[in-house]
């Protein structure tokens, strides 16, 4: 049988071991052209992505790829906007139900496993399709410190020291692998600047604070999306350091 006979069913493997609909979902999630990068420092985790406005008539303040889940957990989503919105609502639902039931905030590693389990169910039930969105979660807590997780439409998830997804993922990973020995000692500003430096490297150009989105969470502090002025401050710090 040809590939065409296997890619119409979510739950049927091809002879080569592929679930084509899941592969298509991953491709759709990263087809927007954006790149996302996350970095874990000593007690801080930060992520960054490009901000593109597809239509001049759209209010740019209404577009974002970064979402607050709880006070200590945030997520960055790349993919189809409707699927992203549905997945963010599910994340918030799971986090709020956990806190209501157990009396304390849902740790990021528990949330990552829970949402990955839900994504995996979509690969074995024909009644619902996989959601076309790639998810990066960051969080900080007293027990495990700062954490970075990546979850894909297949339900695969792992903790990372640094990770990337999107158009320039290979280039970003190559850059971060060279910096891996520095990551564990980075403070909050250093973690943010490492993420921005990685984005500058993969795009091979400088950018303004309005062209990217950056968020950070540190142990003992709440999840925070940086303002344009805060982003510009960090970009200027990188420029000054490279000029000296």
C-alpha cells in the first residue's frame, strides 16, 4: 500500500513505522516561520520568540505566543492559532484543578507530563486529531529549581538545559550546544541575554524590542513577560559587551 493509504488514519502505522498524521501535525506547527528558544540558568528559565504581525490591519497587541499558566509557570506556543488557544486553555484548566485538589501550585514537571499524556491519547484515538502546536514550558520552584520542558503533538516530552523549536531549530541547537557549559551559572539577566544572543545568531541580524517576545521566571519570583523597554535594555547590554 502507498503512503496515501496510511496518512488518512491517525491511528494506523505505515510499514516503515510512521504515523503520518502526527508528522503532519508537527510540520504544521512549525510551518509559520517563527523560531522559539528557551534557556535554563542557575535559578532562572527564560524563552524568546519572534513576533510577526501577518496583517497590517490586525492590532499587534492582540497577538502573542507567550502565555501565563500559573504564577510560576509560563508556556510558549508555536502552531495553528486555534489549536494553540485550545491547548493553553487545557493547560490552565489542568493547573487550576490540580491546585484546587491538592492545595498547592502544580509543578511544571507534573504539568508537562499531564499535557503530554493528553497529547499521546490523540495518537491512538481516531475520534480526535492531534493539535498542531509545539509547546515549551518554563517554571521555577523550590524543589527542582528552574525547569524547561518541550512537548510535541505526539506526547513526547523531556526536560532541557536549553531547547529550540521552529524554523531555525537546528541552527539554534548548534549554538546552544556550544554554550552548554555556561548555562548552569547564569543569573536572571544572563539567562535572558543568552536566549536573545541565540536568536540573534540564528537570524543573523539585530532586531528591535518590538520584534521579539521574551518571558522569564526565577525561583522566588513570578512569571514575567518583559516589556519592550526591558527587552531593549538587555539587547543594549549585549551590544555593549560585544563592542568592548
